[in-house]
């Protein structure tokens, strides 16, 4: 078995190449219809490894058992030699990632947070935002904004 990896692509991980090669060898022993010949089998294995490797971001800890399950499914269901797409079709989903629990805040952190919220509420008490004036036309709005910017600039330079 060679290590097929196209230029610029991630090299095939050894565990992955071994697994696909071993599982295809098991399928080969069944002599399914349209199985590759003895002399082409190594090239077929290389094509499979390359095609399946490049189709996903494989991680041994997350995917090894899933790949074995998928190949086992092919072993019991295929009547003809499978294609990589057949493997991908029966590949089980990865288990969901379990979210970490929310961190517990200390009494001191809770107290600081309450004080900060009270401070912000006090600062906002009585605050009433200006209602925006309706824009009659675009040119007037641009001129008004320009005039305000000029006034602000004059105040800063004085």
C-alpha cells in the first residue's frame, strides 16, 4: 500500500491507510460481483484511500470506529464491489459534542457583577434618547451633517 496524497493536500494518516486497506481486503475476500482483479487490487485500494481521505477531515479518535461500522455495513449489504460513495452513504454520524457546563461564579464575582449592573442602571436613569428627525431629502441630510461636523470641529480648535 502506498501513501497517496496529492500535491498540496494533507498526507494520509497511517491509521487511516491501514484501516481502509484492511477493510477493503475483507471485502475482497467475499469475491463480490465486479471485484477488482488481483493485479489491480492494490491500485484500487490506493484510489479508495485517496478519495475517502480527501472527502473529510478525519480524526482517529472520532472516526476509526465509525469507519469500521460503515465497512461492516458494506460487508453484510453489498452484492457488488462498492464505490467510496457507498461507504460514505452508510457512515454513521459523529457523536454530538457535549457542551461544557456554565462556570460557577464565586460570591465575590456575583457581588461585583450586581454592583456593576446597579451602576449602569443609575447612569441610565432619566436618559432619554433623541428622536431622530425625519429626513425630507438626502441633500438636506448631508448638508445638516456637514454643518454639525464643521461646528464640532470649530469647538475642538477653540
